[in-house]
C-alpha cells in the first residue's frame, strides 16, 4: 500500500512500481496516513490512485476491499536538507509527526514494516521499535559507495523471514 497526500508523488511512485513490475501488488491511495491508519473501515473503502489521470481502478479497489495489507514502507519527510548537518537524527525530535507515533500507527495495521530514514538515525531508537523479543534489521543504502540512508525492517521483513509476506 502506498499513501501520500501529494497526488504527484503518488503518480511517480506508481510509475516506478510499473517500471519494476510490481504495480499490480501495490494500492496507491491519496490520503493522510494517520487518518487512514486510525480508520480500519477506510482500509476497504479507500480509493487507490492507479493511473496517470488519477482515475480509480476497480480491480485495485477489490484488492483493497479484501483488507490484506502485507507490509508498510514508511518514508516520512526528513525536514529538508538540514538533516545532512546533524550528527544524530532523533525520531522523537527531528520528525513531525514524531517518528515513534508514525511507526506505532503503522504497527496497528501490520507488524511487517520497512522504515526509510537518514543514515544518522539513532540506532538504539530503531531497535527499541521492535519491542521486547522483537527483531530489527538495519540496511545501509549506498550510492556511489557512500551511505545515503538506512532502511530498518521489522516483523517478517527481517531477512530470512520474508518468504510468507512476499508470496
């Protein structure tokens, strides 16, 4: 599922998904994530954003109505280029809304979460999101041999546990 308030960003995401051959596995929905996460009835009523004209695809609506959300990829805005100068990126203070609130809203929908964040995000905070007995895998995202960002994986998205999610 892909949710954003900006229809242009959703169209870009849909085009990228099409290029990589996974567009049929993603519902693109133009709404506020917190509103969506707090309203389970919207999970089946949400209108996916599926083509360049912003028209709805009834096949996608049927999929959404099944109520199956396998995983969530979180990529919140990092607050502009100022994050580049930070020694540490704190989920509590450098994300608006709070990075813990974002994660907890997603966790109400599924425990299979990928969280894309700046490279200097506080690792202890990412690990704490897994909770007692949970696990977290942190991947460094490189471009031209330089770490540009990190992605933290939770639930069945942790390596070796993702087969059930991605079928």
